[in-house]
C-alpha cells in the first residue's frame, strides 16, 4: 500500500511538473509580427526597431511580415484567423479602431483580438502652406467668413487624418471641405507646392519642411507638444479640437491566446523601449516610446473605437 501511495505521489508530481513545463515553453518557435502598412511607414519602423530586441528577450526569432492594403484590414484578418498561440501578432494602429465604420469586416477588432501593449505614439499635425492662415484662430475666422471655400486634405476617406478634419469642423463650428488623397505622399507634395493649403497628417515626415520654413505647423495633435519643434502649440491649446491621443501603434494577438503568453508578450517590450538606442531611433522619427499593461491598452482601444464611431456618425461620413 505504501508503494502504491508513493507511486501515485510520483505520478502527481511528474504530472504537475509536466503541466508547468508546458505552460513555460512559450514561445516554442519563431514569432511573426504582421504589419498592415508598407515599408518605411510608422508601423513598419516600430516593428523593425523592436523585433531584434524582442527576439533577444523571447529566445526566438521575431519576423516582420508586411501585408499592406485595405487600411490594414488584410493584415488584421490574417492574424485573426491564425492559431491563437501567441506566435502570430498584429502591429495595430489607430486605423484598426476606425475601419469597421467604413468596411464590412470578417472580424471585430475589440472582440477578436487580445491587447498586449501600446508600444509608441507619434503626434498628428495640422500643417499649412505659407499662403494659408498662419494660426488656428485665423483659420477659424477665415472659414466662418467663407463657409466651404477653405479645404483640407487627408490620406483618404475614413483615415484618421480625415477624421481629425471632421472633428475640427464639429468642435469649432466651421466647414472645411475635405479633399481625400490615396495616401499621404502625394498630399504632402501638393501641400509643398501650394496646390492644397491645409493637411492633417502624421507629424514625422513634415518636420524637416517646417523647420526649413517651407510649411507652417498650426498645431500638433496628441497629449504633448511635438518634441522636434517645441514651439508648435498643441491644436487644443491653439483653439482647435481637444484630441487626447496621437497616432498610436500597439501589439495585439488573437483573442483566444493563453493568458500566460499574453502576459509574457506584455512584459517583453518594456526593456526594449527603455534602451537608449531604441529611444534615439524613435526620437528621429518623432515617436514616443510608451509600453504599459494589456489592460491599459485594452481600455484605450475601447475609448478610441467609441470616440471615432461618434465622429463618423455626427459628421455623416460614408465610405467610398
């Protein structure tokens, strides 16, 4: 009888050890971060700077897989359909909280993805050609004097840069006409030439032109001033809408990913984001490293999803 008890105890101990070992094997193989935007985009830059550091911490290769298109819906769908084991991740952006308002998607971003961490944020910007009003107050006055005559450009209908403009209209009581472009590159070229006068855009690519005096920054969009050009006021302080968040980039996994894997993935970016070299490279791109808990990121996703849905509804925006 004693030998049976000893055998049973050994089996139990072995089983518990095997179970603990199974829980601790993550990650078992290379990880893949799927990015929904092309090379040199903000999302791609964040992924490629962090991937080598995450690989060191996780003890496995971390591969960046670019799948641009459909406002990042292609990348998000690929991750949503992947095995929920923590080895396939989405580098999400603020676009993922907006897409459902304009497209019929096969997934629900809030329900089908587990938030891991908000990695970084870059400010948005309202930029102007020198021939346009030189301040937000002057812009509002001119827009009220000539309703509908002044226009702003964006990277396309349904993008966050479009919604920034509609939020500006709603909160200031003016009517700036929207000119959608297919991406921000040509819009920035036309702004520099004076073909368009106003553009809502991520700040990073226009900073050199602002410093050189070729363009005017009317206000930055986000919780803090634009570090590269500290003299530029926040849009809310200059009389524009109170937008609390800039253009955030985060990490998400399929919703059914085990909690242990999510917890491990949440911890891993922290030391990488604290590295001096990573922070220097982010600063070069006007990116602020953030990090934080999955719960905090999940709360931000819920807040942003609801906010932009309200803006879309109030502005009566329809998809193309």
